[in-house]
């Protein structure tokens, strides 16, 4: 029986990359169902995502790509699409993004497995457990932060999580934890940053008469809220909207941007290109 796979790769920009990859797959009886590519003329890098079906074992396909890699000086990732990525979600007190992710997974709109939820507050335990998912309350103070992050990393390893999603987790991850989970943590924040920092950003935006509010989903790095951007969403507002209206609309766009980012990461549609991303959406 055939399985569906996806391979993503990056290499120096040169002629013949697509031909080499498609030729190798064709020689092994694989059927390409989707292919997207981009050549970054500034960075002189080439990016390719190929989705295909094959009756060969995953190990044999991986060996074939490994053998091809030196010829193209390429880095690649191969995944069986039947294996759903395992996701650990982290939250604080605001539950809109967590609730949205849980609903999308249960409804079949997001093909991931949420294996556990971690929070520095107990508030969202009932919501999480109503979906039959483990909830871990890990309080944190400045003094206990190193120990708490060690517990987080232990849970990531215990649940074999492929991805950590900060669904409005209102704590800054340490440089050490960011390094250990590099490329495996997605965060969401409102797009007022850095204009309106601190408490009540929507009240600040209201007082300044903003006309657009938005949300940004990005990979987490030690530089606070400056990691490679995966997705952004915006909505127009006007003088008739109250601060509470702005906050409610902001929650909606946060859910949308985060869900898309998680979906595209899970489908291996996001490739890192230095400090930015290449995204191959459907």
C-alpha cells in the first residue's frame, strides 16, 4: 500500500535541483502530488517542498535523500503525513487560543495531536480535561523559573512532543530553553508590538485611535517577540470600537494567525531562511 510523504529541502541556488529530486523519486516509482519551490536571489538559496506517494518504506526513502544530499549540498526533512505531529500547548489565564486549537483538532480541521497542556495557572484545567487531555500546573516565580523550565523540558521529552505552542503563555522563555527547543516553539502576540508594550495594549491603541489591529505568529528565539514570522492577520477598526471591542477582535485574529501557523508547521510548509521564513501554503 502507498503512503503519502512530504520532503522539504534547502540548498544553494543552482540549476537542476528540481530535476534531481523528481528524477530520484520517479526512479523509485513515487508519484508527486504537490510541488512548490522558491529561489531566494538575495541569499542565493533554493527551497523546495514536494508531497508524494510511495509504497517504499520511510527508511529507504530517507536513505535515498541522504545519498542525494551531498551532490546538491542540501538539508532536508522527510515525514510520513499519516503520523500526526505531537503538540504540547502552554497557556496562562487567557483561554481563547487554547480553546480554538482544541476545537479545531476535535473537528478534524487541524491534523495534530495535542498531547498535554502546561500552565503557570490552574484556571484552564477544566477546559483541557473536558477534551481528555492531561493538564500540568507549573507555577513560576523569578526564583523558581530554572526549576520550572526543567520540568517543562521533562514534559516535552515525556510526551515526545514535536512542537510546543505558546497559546498566550505570558512568561518569557529563557535563552537556555529557547536554544534547546530551537525551531520547535511557536508563539502568538498582538501586532501592536513594539508600539504598545506593557499592560492593557488595547486601551493604549484605543487612546491613539488606531485603524488596524492584528496578531503575529512566529518561532520563538531568545530575542523577545523577534523570531521568524510565520503568519500575520489584521482587521480594520474605527472610532466606534471600544477598548473591549478591540480586545475581542484581537482575540479573534490571534486565534486565526496561530491556527494557520500551527497547521502550516505541522504540514511541513514552513522553511527557515535566515531570520525569516518561506511559507508554502495551500
